[in-house]
C-alpha cells in the first residue's frame, strides 16, 4: 500500500529539489494551496498543462441504502472537487 504524504513531506521535497530554505518553501506551498482553494470556491477551474485539471462539479441528489439496515437514505445535491489527470500523467502511470 502506498504511503500517505503530508504537506510537510512536500515542503521537504521542494526544498531538496530547489535548494531553497524549507521556511520559504512552506510559505510558497501554503500560498499556492490558498490560491487554489479560493479559485475553486469561485467555481473556476484550475488547469496545469501536462498535469491535469481541478474543477468543482455538482453531484445530483440521489437515494442510497444503508447496507446494514437496508434503509433508504436521501443524499442532497452537493458540490465536489474533481481532478482529471492529463494524458501525459495517465501514460506515466501505466
């Protein structure tokens, strides 16, 4: 099973690759994530050519079932963030 990486791991890796201090990398990554969140909250999509696209989609309401009780559960309409990887990334995953 793959290891879960944290923001801290990303900071360390970016610092290693760039030679920048970890504190500067942390500020840059936090600013990047804040900007991504704000853009997605405005309903806009974020595209990184050669990597993929993040966007907000609306899921329709639906009826689900509790597997233990078989009771119907009505799930309301909701918004979710989806990621669609680029063809380049998909090819590298093969």
